[in-house]
């Protein structure tokens, strides 16, 4: 396994096998981030390509102050946010009040809830309805195993905001799932 | 932040079983499990190859641009050197040497036709035999 420094210097010397290795190592991370905010498959793949081409162009500017994966995730995050702006999606926040559970995640039709056999799918459908920056924070933490400071570095958010986003999003999802589970128990 | 909820989330993050309302714990566990689930979307198997191809093309067009730039810059420098040399030496173009050639018209015309003939022979006889 090549370390970040060796990998980057090989790519800068024009070694395309090293670039292929970089893509293989980070395609999952980039696909997670872009895939969470863009639902169209072709558009997602195209955006992932743009991210890696940008990485290739900017690699000589990478100064090893952070992990290579964090730097790549930062580029992917910016691309995702630009795409959200292009698609005119809202980058709104979840309001602070106790009633925020009713705010962004719409009440799911009880019939569809009863039809929902897979709880994971139910939760992921709820995640899809969250504001994009919440989805990305959840993805980086739970799927890519990033720490709070790393997520802060990727998104440019203070660590406290990252923690707050995670807490509120999971709390919101839990309330919906609890409601769903409660209904199942009644049946 | 609600202390109770925060504690539940922290315990689950640490992989411990949290103490609390059973339904809350169950709901949180479902949320955490779902969030860890790998999304269905995956990039195509040829994704890396396609990208490497694109990067190579990009690099090639960059190199071509660089080559043209230096070629143009070289010509520009050469012209400057030419102008500076003319200005410094006071060189004036004199075609007087052509007058000397005037008495060898026949030799020059023969020379031009002979070179043309050699080229024709080269094309007709020598190159086809080399390609066979």
C-alpha cells in the first residue's frame, strides 16, 4: 500500500497507474458525498468525474497539511454544494424549536408507513428529505468514519456546528422512527 | 441539546448499549444501522479507466498548448534578435549576387530539372520497392 506522499509524487511525475490507484482508494468517499445530494445516476457519475479531474489538476497544490482523503472530500463537498445551488435546492437549516421534527421531514402517509417493510429504507427515505448539509455530515460520520474535526475541515463548519447537526439530524430521524415503531406495536 | 438524547447518541457512537426508554433505544439503533448502510449507488466498474483516459487527454492537450506556446515564443524572440541585429549592424539587403549568376542560366535550369528528375525517380522506383 502506497502512502499519500508517494502516491501524490508518483501522480505528479505522470504515473497514471498511481492516479488510477488514487481513484480506486477514494471513489467510495466521493460517490457517498455526491450520491447523497444528487439522485440522478448519470449526473452523479459526471460530478464524481469532475471531482477527480479537479483533484488531478490541483494535486500539485496539495501541501499535506491534512490527510489526502480529507482534501479530496473538501473538493467533493464544494462540488456538491455548487450542484445544489445550480439545482436551486435549499441550503436551509433545521429550526431550533422543539417542533423542528415536523419541519423538514414531512409526515409520511401512515399507509405507506405500514407498507414499509424495510426499516433501513424508511430511515434513508427520511434522510433524503433532510437539508443537504445535514445529509453530508451524516454520511461523512457514519459511512466514511470521519471524526468531528475532519468533517469540520471538509465542510468549513466549526466543530460545534458539526456536532449539533449530527445530534439534531439523528434526533429528528429517531423521533420519526419511534413514531413508526409505535404504530407497528399497536398493530 | 437534550442531555438524555445526547447520552443515548454518545453511547451508540461508542458502540455501547445505552440505558433508557426501550423504544428510544430501539429507534436510535435503527437510525444508526440505516446510516451505516452502504448506498445502492455505485460508480461503474470502468470509472477509473475512463477517468485516467480523460486525464491523459487533458495532459496531452496541455502539452500541445505548451509546445505551441514555446514555439511561438521562440519565433518571437528570433524576430526580435533579427530586428536588433539589423539595427545594430546597419545591414542592407543587396541582391547584386544574382547578376553574377546571369551568365550561367543554362546550368541553373539544367540543375533544377535534374533535381526534379531525381525526385521523380525516387518516387516511382525507389519508394515502392521499399514498401513492398
